[in-house]
């Protein structure tokens, strides 16, 4: 029995590890398959297939298990992945020209964390979604206990979960119409509010039919805010870091759900399941107030690559290994005296862009001998990372650079210096 239990644990670990590798890459592909205008609809369609499978999958699995056993159900499930593998294998993804050296796993992970850290819109979105998911997790966490209280048959839980899935399908179908009438902020906040009300209703109801109706509404509301959270993340990450940011988003989503499930389960043990569900619903409704100071970012931001910041040919052929460094970059500006205040505001906005794209230290200095001369200085960990930094600017960054250049005379003077170890 102990060996069997260990086997199940390792299988669960392998499934979770595979999902952690597959899901971010799978979701990151979506913007390459549809236009930006159709992204929300495509995400909703993806939600339809997922929730439709969740609604009918357990019933089909039950039939297979009854006829052929548990092992056959797992074999059929594994075989179903072959079609997806064949489609992906035949997909001719457009090749992308990349002049910078490839990143290491460690460097790529650090770049993703750095990108989120210096992207205020993404930080606000992840914090808000994490808090919402912590409270919203209460309903799904205690649903088995709620189902057991109204029906001793396992079919009761299956029926409630199926209603939740079908509700999500309905929500995905009406999403486009809802988004055409109201703003994204209103749709997300409304979905969270309705989900909180459904959670409170589930705590108060005691009959299976009424609980099924409540779960149907909860599923509809769930898909509205979860899908839009995902779409906003897709819209606010450029191609080079999208899958990695999605992985961080999944960590926040699933980590918040895991922490919330444990918290609401512990509270249910102490106060009772219905009391825990009531407080989870109240917390979910209260989380809508986050929209007052953690507003959803603008969905019209253009993150297409901006090749304006080109590296001079002489530096492309420089005798520097990709892993050599750190690299010190200085940019000298001749600032118009009457535009000094505007320049300082703009250059400090530029700090966030420099750090987001690769700089680990940044400062700006004023020349005491020439008060109109300012020197921007930043450090990058390696020459290869600086080459990648040149490729990470987006069209959305152009406005900040235009503000900086609107305050100076002539073109800025750029120097690249690479660390040289002392030889004894």
C-alpha cells in the first residue's frame, strides 16, 4: 500500500511538472495564431474547450472505468494527446532573425523576474489577480464538502462541478457581447462581484437544484475575469518574454489558489464549511475595491519590437565574448537649460525601461563644470545581455525616448566600456 501511495505521489508530481512546462508555452502561442483584436475571443474559446472537457470528462471517464477499468481510462487519456502532438509537429512557425546570443536558463529566468519587477502595469495586475484568486478559491476548495452535505452519491459533486463548467462555457459565449458594451475594468469587477455573490449563495443554500443554479452562475462569472486577466497579460508582454511572464502569472494564480484552499479549508474545520464559504464570498466581493487603486492597464499598448536603438556596426564586430562583462554604458546629453526639469522627469522614466530590459544598476549625473551636460550610466551583466537589450525596446517605449530627446540639443553621445580584470 505504501509503495502504491508513493507511486501516486510521483505520478501527480510528474503531471504537475509537465503542466508547468506546457501551459505557459501553450498560452504564449495564442497571439501568434490570431490578431490582437481577436485575442479575447480566442482566449474565451480556449476556456470553452477546457470547461466543456471539465463538464463532460468525469462522466465519460466514469463510463470507461465501469466498462474497462481505471487503467484503460488513463491509457485513452494518454492516447488523446497524440493528435495535439501531430498538429504541433506539423505547424510551420515563422522563423525569427535574432542577432543576440541565446540566453541560458538562469539568465532567462532572471530576465523574466526583472521584466515583471520593472513593469508597473504587470505588477499591479498580478497583485490584484493573486488577491482575487485567494478569496475566489474558497468555493472550489470546499465544494466537495458542500456536495457531500446535500447528496451522499458522488454524482452530486459531479453534477455541481459540471454546472460550473457549463456556466463557464456560457460565459465564454457571451464575453464578446459583454466586452463590446462595457469596459474591461467593469467586466472584470462585475464578474468578481457576481462570483462573490454566488459563493455566499452557495453557503446559504441546502438543496442540490438551487446549488446547481448557483454554480452555473459562478462558472459564468469565473470565466469572465479569469480569461480577461490572461488576455491582459498576453497584451502586456512582448514576444521574447511572454511565455516566462505567463509562467510567473500561473505561479501567482495557482499559488494563490493553493494558499486560499488551505486557508479556507482550515477555517472550515474551525468554524464550519458554510461559515468559511460565507467569508470567502465576502472577501471576493471586497476585492473589487482593488480596482480603485490597482487599475487594469491599457490594452492598446503596442509592444512590437522597435529597432530604432541600433548597435553601431563597429560594436557588432567588437572583440568581446558574449559572457564577458559587466558592461558599462554611458550616454551623454546636452540639455536645453529651460527644459532641465522635463529632462529629469523623462530620464527617470527611462530608468525603468533600462532596468526592465537588462540593466542591474542605473544612475544619472550632472557635470559640475558644464551644468547643461548630464551623463546617464547603467551596468549590464554581460556583453551578450547588452546585445539582447538592444532588441528588447518596443514601440511603446518610443514616447519616453521622444520626451528625453525633446529636451536636449543634438544627438546623445554613447560609450560602451567592458570590465577588464587586472593581470598580475
